[in-house]
């Protein structure tokens, strides 16, 4: 399935953001006009479409139970304990 081009926005002269729709999801790839070497447009398309395919494939998966151990909250709590010592 191919992506549908929606339009573009420009960030001054340096960057052009190209907007696409793929399988009902919107994504943006960036074309750098200032010589910055990043991922090619083709590679950006492939990565975004793979991300959307994965999102769709797992959209009905059950949400896992939240666990304190290993969470950002635990990390913050450990940091806060260290600061208050």
C-alpha cells in the first residue's frame, strides 16, 4: 500500500516537512535543504510505514499492568531520596 501525499510545511529555507497519510495514520518526513545529511527520504518513509504497520498490528493487544519496579516513578523516587539525604 502506498502513502498518500497530503502537503508540506516549510521551516524557513532550511527544512521542508512532507506530510503523508498511510493506512489511516498521519506521518511527517523531513527534507533538509541546508546540506544536513540525515536519513534519506526513502528510508524515512520505510521507517514510518513500518512503525504504523506495527502500531496497527498491536492496536488490540491488552494493556499491560503498570509496575512500580523499573518505572520512571521509581527512578524519580530514588533520585529524590538521594537529594534529601
